[in-house]
């Protein structure tokens, strides 16, 4: 478990990696789970929800739940809120049709896992945005690179400034 964002002693975002079944627990707030890698089942009371990489699930407050990996690593980012949240998928393309960014938004603000591409597709950046701000660990891949680079959230924020600003705005 790795805490990615706290505010006034309140947990807002964390990252979890499951290699075996978790334990039943509850929260007093909504829990929103995003699967980064792998696949697993989230048990909410008697209900089972199977999730794969790139999928979301929301868990209501005070509902007993736990995670069961089906394909490891089962890597999740969890965010917490007082109210249920609706997430919309977002894909942005340049006027020529080239992919610029893929992610999710909540109330029109980038929130969730995002992937950004530079205009020439020579650089790729991926990570988690919480209300538009990078949190946690990010990956940076450049053309002709054998391995991705791991970045901190602050490094990712600086690098995102070099990508076209229109990537953060929905284009018609």
C-alpha cells in the first residue's frame, strides 16, 4: 500500500498491489477503484465484480468488500469521496487524427489514469491524475528506449507542461 494523496489527515488517493486475496473491510466514504494492471474480482457483500486493466468500480460507504487477484500483479489506484462519482472516458486527437491523450474525467476535470503522447509520438507519458494534478508514480517512455523511466508526480507535472496544452482541454 502506498499513499498518494492526503488532505487534512484525510486519505484521498492510494495505490495497492494485490498478490493474494485481501481481507473484508468497510469505509465511511465511497471508494473508487481503478485497475492499472492485471485482473481481479472485487467482492461487495454477496456481489462479485470482475475487473480488468483499465476498468473502474465504485464501492458504496459501509459495504463490506475485499479484492481477489485473478491475474497478478493486480494493481489498483483507489480514490475516496463523500458522494458517488461518475467518470467519463476521454480521447483527444489532433486535427490530423493523431492520438494525443486518453483518460477519464469527473465533472469535466481530468481524474483517473491518463496516457499522453507528444505530437510526433516519440514520447509517451502515463500515470494517475487526481482532480487534474499528477499523483503517485508515472512512467515515461521515449523512442528508442529499452526501459520506461519511473517519475515522481512532481517530475510528471513538469514534463506535462512540455506537452501541448490542448491535451488538457476537450477539443470539438
